[in-house]
């Protein structure tokens, strides 16, 4: 029984460090970007030693992954809300989702950078892939795509890749001549063109 209590206490301590470390990393990342994260600074903010931080997360990558999971869930919720906000035709629904995706990138540039640009140094734990699969499932459900490998699925993937590219290019205002307001209006064109594109079955 004593051994179980020790194990349980240790698990609770690690969970507390993960929560506090994740909170501290999230705040710092949003203010200064993932480059500002350091094990020493996060350990101090979480009220633990550097060794305890590494026991909880394994690597600084683990801290970023914790923040990225929070960001991915926020993005997922934004897309789900966009779907339920309209019961119009497919083009309108996909445009609403594209606008939500774009608006998230614009409103949360540091979350976006960490999600898609953070240079991972350790093997992935697969959690973000699960979220990506869920987002793909949501897209295919909205579009009524049942065959994961058919032409409709390919068309949808290419369409969303285009939306992602436009959102990424405008997330930090780094592309000269690409105004965010105008770029957002291009989303309707992208969706309409993507739906009209003819693609042969792979």
C-alpha cells in the first residue's frame, strides 16, 4: 500500500509540474516566441528543479508539445464552431472553416509558429498527429468525402494546403504586398477554385 501511495504521490507531483510548466511555457511563448523557452526559466516558473522538469517532460520539446496540444485544441474548437455557425451549402461551410483557420493564424501568430515551425529535436509522441487526423475527419465529414484515397479526398487536401499556405504567409506580416485583409478575401476564391478542380482518382 505504501508503495502505491508513493507512486501516486510521484504521479501527482509530475502532473503538477506538467501543468505549471505548461502554463509558464504558454505565457512566455505567446509573449516572446518559442525561442525564449529555457529549462532553467521554466523550472523556476514552475517552482521545481531543472531535473524535475525534465522528469516531467523528458525534453524541452515536451514542454512545447504541451503548449502545442493546447493550441491545436483551440484551433480545433474554432473550426468546429465555424462549421456549426452555418447550415448553408458546402462552399459556404468550407469558406467559414477557412476563415476560422486564417483568423486563428492572424490572432495567434506565436501559437501558429510553434505548431508548424518549431524545430523538433526528439521523436514525436504522436499526439498532434491524432489532432490532425481529427481535423481531416472533420473536413471530410463536412464535404461528405467517404473514400480517404479518392479524388475528392485529394482535392480537399490540396484545397486545405492552399488555405494553410495563405494563412502562414500572412500570420506575421512578413510578405511584402500581401495585405491580410485582401488575403482573407482570397479564401472564397481558393475554396471555389478547389471545389471546381478536376482530379483523377489516384
